[in-house]
C-alpha cells in the first residue's frame, strides 16, 4: 500500500468517525480542546498581566455594552484588572488543579483496588472499609474543617483534591480485577509462570483501562466543581493568584452593578463541566456497546 493510499484511508476513516459523532459531542470536544490550549498557553495569550491594576478603568463593562472598550473586551473588575486576562489564568489554575487532583485520586484508588483484589482477606476488608468510610463521609465538610484548622497551603489543598473521589476508582478496580483474573488470558499467563505484578500491569490493567478512563472523565467535572467551591468560599486559591472559583467569589457582591464579574467565570465553569459530562457519556457508550440503544 502506498503512502497516498494510507493517507486516503485515514481520511475516509476520519470522515466516517466524524459523521457518526453527535454534534453536541463535537462541540464539547472542541470547547475542551480550547480549554486545554488555554491551560497550557494562558500566560502567552493574556493581553495584560492578570494582576495589573488600573483604577481609572475599574468595573468597565464587556463588549458590546454601553461604555465598553475593545481594550478590555470582557470588561474589568473592581480594581481595573483585565477580566479576560484573569479568566485565562483562572481557567489555567482551575484546570490544572482539577486535572492533578483527578489523576492523583485515580492513581491512589486504582493502586488500592489492585491491592485489595490481590491480597484479599484482611487487606481487602481494611481497604473496602476505608472505601465505605470515605463514601459515607461528607468530604466537602471535612475539607472545610481541615483547611480551617491546618491553614491553606497548596500542598494541603492538592492533597484534599486527590483524596476526593478515590474510593470510586478503588471499588471499580477491585471488582474488575477480581473478574479479569479469572478470565482465560489471565489464567493462561499465570499457568506459564508469570509473576502477579506482570499479570496485573501487562495484561489485566490494559483490559480494564476503558471503564477506568470513563470514570476519569466522569470524576473530572466533580473535581473542578469541588475546587471552585472551595475557592469561592475563600478556602482554596487566594490572591494574588486567581482561579475561576475565586473570581466567582469576588464578583458575587456586584451582581447588580457589575454582573459580568460573576457571570463570566460562572459560565466558564458551567461549560467546562457540561462539556466533560457530555464527553464522558459519549466515551462510556463507545467503550461499552451494551449501553447503546
């Protein structure tokens, strides 16, 4: 097969894949691609420094409202800081924290799920007891108490984010591993004398990666809402840094005179969570055909 035929085949495959993808999924994917681009290049895209204060232009409305200017297309806040620049940096901060917290929670939960399935007995009872304890506790209230007593530091904040939702990964992983290790391929590899670590990492983990990836996309919106809620209450990201939740908290007192201070970051949070939820549902249907109508 020539290179031209290979390119043509890939092009046809891409067209068929796009033609079968719902418009909402394509829009959600495009929006999240933009958010990932902002997460990486926010500092290069901002027209002003996000903490630059210009009191002469404070609370300027966004375009196209009366009194707006294209110098600040999204308006300015109570200190005259460019809202578009702060939105870029706030999105970067919230996305990075949510992604880091989701990934750390997934690694912790998956590792404990494998450990419970492999060790069994006492290990299984202890780990599943911790899973039940975590699921029964109001983690948001616990997070508020921990941050209030221990103070707000980035290490503590990331640790709280990582511990949010790990029990779901542990429960799913344990069930999948217990089922997968009795499958023919796992029994065959075990019969050849392979070590348990090799069986789990080389054979079982790739075969159960689909449901875990779906859970990752499902848990990400909850994690970003968790981060923005803490920042909204003043227990997460604090000035001079900014995040979407912190911007939303600053703008809640100006909903009548300067509604854009809260609406702009609030709508950004809404569309991020909505887009990830749509992508998660679509990915679950793709990886599990039994869920399709």
